[in-house]
């Protein structure tokens, strides 16, 4: 496109960032008079960028027939009369409503042009000002994606950059004023905002009118350094006007531009010390919240205040299931409180600056922040990165403008310790220019950019979703040569093509000196992720590894209502539009309504700031960055079969950061538990109320099995030879079996059916992998794991035993499992010995050319539907799997069967419990089933089968079958993180080899 052609483009397709705006400046809390313009605006949606025309700009325009639209909001989430008129309705679930994509643009890739079909909202707001209101600034905190603004019919200018503020000088008058805004859904800015999220247009953050009296402070920059060797803080505040800095607590009163050096307590995430003061000029007083800290990379290690930092982080999109990215302060506080209680101490603001209030709260509550610029061009991957804006000079001003507005707004927050230039935008000279400007403007913080394989403009080496093996190599600085190892182990050269060695020697050598930041890992989509403790163990073992950020904090789902009135969580596949990112928006450690998922329990354990190891001694280690342990109390309890036998407190000194102490076990722990399971638990609890948690909140814990009973030896000798053939009903103690199938039909007064050998589970989101990569669900479907049929080959019995043998195999294929189930009486119960052997071509099958992983190996029983509660001794109370159980204590728990189900918005395998010693399934007034493991076992209990789970698209499609389906498994494979990350590690798979295990079952009268 020629320069002349570009000049003829309308503003919404211009590669310029805007026009008529004021220079970006620091966000500030000020005593200047301000008027919030949030509220109910008049609104009319039109199908093209022409909007409603120019008539709405007239101050006396009659907008009484227009719709009302709340500001802040996204119009696609509100109920109003859309486009061509008709009945007021919501756009949710329609192609003109919210759209979700992961990497692809929802418009043709034809930058900077956008389609003629460009939904455009015209907004009008009328407000009054008193006499004497002076010169003013009109501030928009966020408008998606491009806005043009008029005040009283006078054009002020336009802007794009959806998650960034923009301001205009506002020619307001006393009395009635009319603010008019035209917002385009698509613009040139769309090409810079392809950030794995819902496309949500509208004025979605606050709108404010701020009076600017003579001598006001337009901008200020707080420089607050700290010297760990002396304990002195150095403060200088630069400002756009002559002003006085006053911090009474520090005895500071000085002019801007002057420097003070005083003894201070430094700011850190675990000790967020703020010194509050003021910056006062002739016309305005600005509130200061100063945190002194020094950020530096020393010998390849990321440090703050002279100590190495490990970031225990999450990536955070802004999301609310009703209001999208329009969040109120209470919701932001709820996020931070949940994070702090889960031991999360860092946030990457993926992939744009958040609402400024969130950063003020991070300063106050204590979170390390990686602040990311509002920039991602991921969709250019579909053009082989041709035309990618960072590599195109015509986009230079737009990209630089986004960085200016990011840094200038947020430069005064001590919580921000790293600037991030962008996300997944490949390479280009623009990044070098951005980095050079940052070095001049703010050399106090290091800079991150993960996607460039050369890392020339980044102070960190960083990857997404490496395997555990690769992370270990990186920690030792022994990773393969090349530099840009992508999430699937591909090395890229400078042109973006795969290559074995595409990075210059000097770049590779420099990269190996950099600290490593795990910018995204552990994709929390659906049931998972697994291996959180595995990743953290590797991070803790290497100084080079400065932590990581789980993807991500919250599911991006919207509340919606089915035609029959049933509520559900809407995801990308619920919108009939292409492209769409499907269910990929549901990948948080909290659900869309901020209810914690089971993953948050596991993450809290992985991120514990206090490490408690219970062995022959109790070792307590303070892994915090700055805070000692004086705010904690340490309690212990001894349980026998989950019943408390003794408890007490431990005397622990106020451990300094990095210190450890060894304590003797309580004397009570040496007393034998007899035939019971003895478990010693030690917990670190908050000693007093904190801003983010009440006194008694458990920060960390450790456990040790003190005494575990050995399973009793078999009461009979192994059965040899043949018994009598079975006919009719077979009685074995309190058990009754079907003579034809060998299935158990009654145990005491309890009617039941089974067991069937079970190898299948409803695929999790991680089982589906990413595309064709690691798609276990497709392999299971192709090889018949969900269509197993059973054959009984032998049923024979003796006086006190019953042997059943058979084969379980899928349709179509030759592979299968041969099994033998031997039942024998044991007092008032019955014991089942199971032996299975895999037969046929399971590995490297000629029809799949893939090894077939078996997701489960166990037994399935059908129990009466009136049973409704489970009590067990094992891990709990939440769901646990082979690679995600360390956050769940070993103890005695009781839950209803309904409460055992994890409410994933996409039905999938859930509710498993590992390391179960025994369980009882019971109902009111009915006989209970008791099962004991030899050894421990996994269990799930639900009112529908795994096939029901697999077939259901929404939770409300799951129906009570009238039975309780109980899985008693020798093993179930882990959940992993393969929806984006690496394949499930081998140690969490089930080996296909001959396997034996035992269960004891009995009916317990109630």
C-alpha cells in the first residue's frame, strides 16, 4: 500500500495511534475536583463504521428513543435493541456478540484494513457542571477497540489501544455538557490485540472529567531506590510543576528534584511496606504510596533488594462472567485475596495493563508484577509472519505509543518489577526501539520479551510450557544450542522457520548468561494441570530459574441461559462463528465465578512460602523473600485412622528468610497406632489477622505416616486346580453371585452389580492435547477404549472361593485384557484378588502407529441409587490424581456423592481420590458398602457413567441414572498439561504389564 493510499484511509484503519490526545502521564490519586462520567449513557448500535451519521453530535439531538447502555460495559454483554432494531435482547451466543479466538483474527488478515461490516456504537452522555469549574481533562481508562470523541459538538480526537488510557483537553462549560463517543468494534488496533481472549467492544473502563487548576501536577515520577547493604532508601520525585514532597513518617519535606536518603523498610511482595505521603503544588495535591526497592540481575540471577527472587505466579486476564473486562474494585480485591491465600505472590498482566486500581492493590497487598504492554500480533502466524507490525516501519508510532502509555501510567508502582514489551508477536526492529526507549526512561526495571529467539532486547531467557526435562537442563545452563526452544521443542531461526541452529553465536552465548523466567507453564484447562510440585522442585533447585506463571488465573466463561431456562457457562464453541477458539478460554485455576478449582489447592501447596518436612525430625524452612516467620504459629496433630489422638504447638523461633530449623517429633508420635493408620501433620498458620486472611489461615503444612498397619495375610491358601462349574446363584459367605457371569449381585442386604474391568475414562481437556499433538482422546476413540465388551470364559467355585476368568476388549481391534477374579471369604467380608494381563498388539499398532496409553486400570460397580454419601481414609477432600495430589492431606473425610463432583463447565473425568485405604458408601437407613485396599486404591463415585460424562456437552445434560457408579481402581493415569504443554511424563502413565491387586469388601449395617 502506497503512502498516498494510506493517507486516504479513515482513522479507524490508520496505523497512527490517535490524534488530538494529551501526552500520557502517571495515574494518580489527587484532590483535584473530578467528576465520574460512569453511568447510564444513551446508545445506538449501527452495522458499519459510519455509525448513525453526524446528527447525534448536535448538543440538542433528541436521543430519547435510543437504548440505555451502562458505562463501563461491553455492549455485546448487555441487553438492548441491536443493529436493525426489534426486541431488546442479549447478543450472547450470537455471531454479533462476544467472540473468542485463541490465535486467529476474527476478521480477514488484511492489515490495516477491516471489513465494512464493522459494528459501531454511538454513545451520548449529558452532564452538568457548576459555575467556576475550570479547565479540564477528559480521561478514558479503556475503550475497545477505537474511539472518536466530541464534546459539545466539537471534535476532540480519536484513539486506539484498548487497554490503555487516553486523555483530551475538554472544552466544558458551566451547566449542560454533551459528551459524544463513537466506538468501532474493528480497527487497525485489532491487529495489535490478538491476545487469546474474547473480543469485547465498548467503553469498558471508567470515564472521568478531571479539573486542572493553575499549577496542577500533570505528571510525576517517583524514584525510590534501596541499598540492602546499608538499609537506606533514596527518594527523588520529579514532577511537571514545582511541588513539595512530604512523607511525615520519614521526616521528609523537600522540593521535587531533590534527593533524600533515609533508613527505611524495603518493599517486597511478602512485606509490602508503603510510606504514604503527598506531593503538593500550588494547584493540586497528589497522594504518594512509596515503596523502596532495588531490582537488579546479578550474575544471571534476578534479585530484589539484594536477594534472589522466585516468582510464584499466575497469568491474569481481566474477566467477569457477567461484565467481561469491566471489573469493579471489590472483584479485584477478591482476586488478590484468593491469590494470597493460595500462596501466589506474582502476577503477569497477560497481555495488557490492567485497570490502574488493580496495581494500587498489588502495591498494598503485596504482589510482584510483570506489567505487559497491550500488544500481541499472534494471528500473523497464518501469513508466515509476513507484514507483522513490529517488523513494518509504518506501525512504528502505534507500537511506541502503546509502550509510552503503559510505562507512563504505571511507572510509580513498586509492585511492578519487570516490564514486558509484548506477547507472541515474533520479531522486528520495533522491539529494539522500544527497549532503547525503556532504558532511557526507566532503567530501574529489567525488560522481558519471550518470543524473539535472539533475546537481544530481553533481560530474561523465557519459554512457554517446557517439559520437566528441558527445564532441568535450562536450570543447569545446559539447554540445547539455539535459544528459541518452543513449547514443542522446536528451535526457530530469525525468519521464524524451524532450524537446528538459527541463532548467532554471540546471541546464544549471551542468552545462556540470562536468568530464566517460566513465562507460561502448567496449562490449567479443565481437570489439571499436573506436575505442579515437579516444576517447583526443579525451580527451587536452580538459582537461574526465577519462577514462573501458571496459565492462568481464571476461566473466561460467560453466564448464559439455555432455552429451557437452565443456566450454564458459555465458551467459544457456543458461538456460531468461525474462527473460534472453542473451549480454550476455560483454563483457569478458578472458575469463571471465582470459585476455586481443585488445581488451586495443588498450586497453593507447590507455592508454599514455608516448607515443612516431617521425617525422623521436623524441618521447617522459611522460603520467603523478605519476611521472617514471626507472623506464624506452628501446630501439630496426631491422627489414628483420621481421628485426632493428640495435638499441640511447636516452639519455633522467628526464622529469618532462608533459615531452617530442625525440631524433635512430639513424644506422642512414638506411640504405636495399633491396627490403625497413624499420621502426624504439622501446619503453619497465621498468628493474627492479615489484610488478606484471618488468623488461623493455613499457609503451609507437612505430613508423615507414622504407623501403617500391614494387610492381613490371606485366610486361605491360593486356589489350585479346578472347582465345580457354576450353576444358578452362588453363595459365598454374605455374598451372592450370578453363576453365568460371575458378577457380584448381593452383599448382605445390599444389592449391587459388578465388577466390570474398566480401562476407560471420560477424556479431560488435557487428554485432547493440542490439535493432533498429544491427542490421547483421539487415540482412545480410534482404538476402542470407550467401547469395551466383556466376555466370561470361566466361572468355578469351591466351598469358600469363586474364580471368574474372561476377556475385555474393544470392538474392531485385536488387543484386549485377559483377567481373573478370585473371590474368597474373610470373616464377615469377602476378598477379591484381581489379576490382569494385556494381550494383543497394544504398542505401535499397525492401524494407529501410536502407543496406546490406558487411562485407568480398575473395577466398576453399580450400587443402589439411594446411597448418597462417602466416607473415606485417604487423600482429600478434593479430587486427586497421580500427578496432582500433594496439595491434599491424608486424612478421614466425608462428602455427599454430589459434592464429590468437580463442576467443570465442560464435563470430563473428575472426582478421583488416590491413596485410599478404605471407604464406605452409604445412605440414610441403608446398608453401607465398605471397601478396604490391599494396597491403597483410587476411587470415584457418581450418578452417571464415564460414557455419560464423555457424551455430555454441558453439565446440565448429566442425568441421575438411578444408580451410583463406583470405580475402584488399581491406578488412573495423571492429568498432565498437554492441552498446550508437553506429553504426560512416563511415570504418571499406567504400564501395560501383568498386574495384580486385592480389595476387601463388606456390608456394614446402619
